[in-house]
């Protein structure tokens, strides 16, 4: 049984180094992948095309209820914990809290060596804090295959850690293609996408309520489909930012108090992430998606979580999400006793 509170100290936080294998794909394999992708694309309708990378060499296993239960890539089984990890632990444990660390530049204002964090979930490049400030991660979310392609150096750090990685089949395919299954030292939870289920046809918005009942999905009333997953084994609902996925994961794991770090969501196209510089910024589409998808998704989710007694605080004081969505909080207020004054003097 996987117990989701087991935080194991990061080897990167201790300053250890490992031999790094190059994350490359041979030209022959790349050509083959491209051929089968294009073949699938031109022989399937748009509702199926999100599967174009998974159609060759990938076998997905689902249980009798339709939930993802396993995955094989090039005839090799990817071990997963979908049937093991506990969801919604003891309801009486109202103080279960977790920190969700995203990658906005406000992260650089936090002294993580002074901030006590019992449980931590990171997304995308948050792993850079392991070496930078000694942060240890219990959980991780990657749902953007572009991040795997653009920053394999950071992905390699994630998969080398004894954490639980929540990732979609497409992301896992990209990881295995670059590193091989044998390089994954993390535990893996295979995340389905409710709007684009792996190996299946993408449902029309009008079909969502019939496919996912109210126990699995809170479908918000909006011109475009917006929602929040209530059953992680059925999948997550896209909110156009991985931080929204992470929020769904932590709610499913039963945490009752959540702290958001680096969920800045402001001028993302022009502003480097906390681990980037102006010269090595990767593309961002947060600005384009903020008004129609990101902001209303978080706004609806905030109301839903408040009704369920889940307290969410935003440690990004400059976040584009208003205080009326998640109350904002100075990170120093979470530092106990005498350490708080030192943290405040640090200017963070």
C-alpha cells in the first residue's frame, strides 16, 4: 500500500550527483514514431487524434469500471500504483495539509529552508528547488508533453526521486522514449484526461454528464466545458494549467488545507519561470487561456472546495487570481516562532 505522506529526502537536496544518461531518441526510432503518428492522424477523425502517439507500441489496460489500470510501452510493463494509492483518507484528519509548488517567479521570494512543509507536490520545473533550496517532494504532476521535450534535464531529476508521479499516458510515453522504463525510480500514477481519454474518443461537451456522474465530476455551468474531478481514477479535468491538475490530485488524496506557491499567472509570456532566465524561457500560453479557462476554473473550484470544507490559501501575493478566489497569505506567517522574524528580515 502506498501511503501518500511518506516524504523521503531528495538525493538532490543532499547535493548528491549521478551519472546522467543522455535523453535522446535514435533517428530511426524518431522516424518510425513520426510515420505511425501521421498514419494515425490521417486515418482517424479529430475526436481520436489525441491518441496519435499512443496508437503504436502502447497498450493501455482499464479495469471493469473503465479506469486506467496499467500501461505497456514497446511490450514492457510500466509499473503503476493506480490500484494501490489511498484516496480520501480519514475524514477526521482535518489538519492534513500540503503545499502545491508551481513555477511562477514569486517562488524566488520564499526561503524554503525556513518554511516548514510536511507534504509537498510539485509541478513541471519545481524540482529545481530540490538542489536550490533543499525542498523534498512527495508528489509530482506533469501533464504537458512539451515540458518533457523541452526540459528533459528537469524531468530526469523528477523520475530519479522516490516520489509519486501523476502523469498522463502521453507524458509517460515521452518519458520512456527518452529515458527508458528502467530509469524510473519514482512511483507512477497514470492520469487519464476526462476531455481526451487515452485510447478512446474525445467526448462532446454534451456527453460529459452522461459519461461522468456527479460522484466523478463537478461540471460547471459555462459556455465552454469547465469542471473539477471528484474521482482521480476516472481522470482529471483540464484547466489549461498544470497547477489546476495538481489541485485536483491533492483534493483526491484527502488534504484539507492547501497552500499554493508560484501560481502567479500574470504576464507569463514575458516573465521567466523561477528557474529560467530571459534567455532560456520556454513558451507559455497562460496569458491566452487565463480569462476563458484558467480564472473561471479556479473560481468555480474555489466555491466547490469551500463547500466541502477544504481551505486553500495563495502564497503568491501578486497572483492574477484575486483574493476573492483564494485568500492570499504571506509565506512568513507560516514560519513558527523566532524563525519568523529571521525570515521576514531576509526580505523574501
